C-alpha cells in the first residue's frame, strides 16, 4: 500500500489542532489536589494510550459501523461533530477555559481520571473522532492511524511538561490569550467541517 508522508504529516497537524494540547496543560496544571510529576507522567501515558486505541479503532471501523448498523451517512457525522467542536471552541474564546471541572470530577479516583475525562472526552473527543473517521474514508485507515499516532505523541509530550509550560505561560501572561487563540482555530476547523458536511449532503 502506497503511503504518502506529506498527507500523513498534514493530517497529523490537523489532528494536533483538534487534540488541543493547551487544554490538557491547563487541566493537569490546575487540577486539585496538585499532581506530582510522577502522577502527571502516569496520567499522560495511560490516557494517551487509551485515547489512541479508541481513535484508531473508530477510524478503522467507524464508517462501517455508522453506515451498516446505524444507517448514518458520513456527512451527518461531520455536521454533528463540527457543531460540538464549534461549541467547545466558543467556550474557550468567551471564557478562556476548555474544561468544566465540578465537584464530582475533583473527587474521582486517580485511575478513573486517566480514562475520564482525560482519555475521553479531552483527548478522544467528538470532534477528532468525527475527523478521524471521515479522514480515514478519504486517505485510508493505515495512513490516518499513523497521523493519529503522531498527533497523540505530540499531545503526550506536551502533557509531560504541563507544569513547566503553565508556569512560563503564567509569567508571560499568555495563558488566557493562548486558550482563546486555540479556541478560535478550533471554531474555524469546526465551521469548515460543518460546511463540508452540508456540501456533501447536497450532492
């Protein structure tokens, strides 16, 4: 099978934007009680591994499940995923945060935290799931799986240094602006997903 490295890298960059590493930095660095570096490392690799498995599985079999079992067309997934992603981006732009942490989340045990909310929905959220499935339909599951691996790896690396990154951003007073800028990019990507889905539905 012919693998186009340029396509893989381009898709990886697209997935990194959707993964939104900044949101994980904010979550890990502001979590209470404060996480040790050892806990951050454990949370990072466990959540990244779980999210990668989810995303690759859905990218490989998601379209078949949607079309054959649920009778859902791919453009419907793009439109719905785009709407959800757009709302997330708008919250970031308006409020300067990505994560709503309530008392229930703060009381969750350490093992659960790596899966919910970190692995899903913070890493493997609806937006990147929709993008993974639709991109796999266009470029093939193997190519997209490699892109997802690259994207998750970059996200994982950023998570490992979340404490240091957060301190630097706070010193430079860049935390809020960075979150809002990332939210704007996410909203634009989401709008494009919705537009593409609508165009495909009209064909």
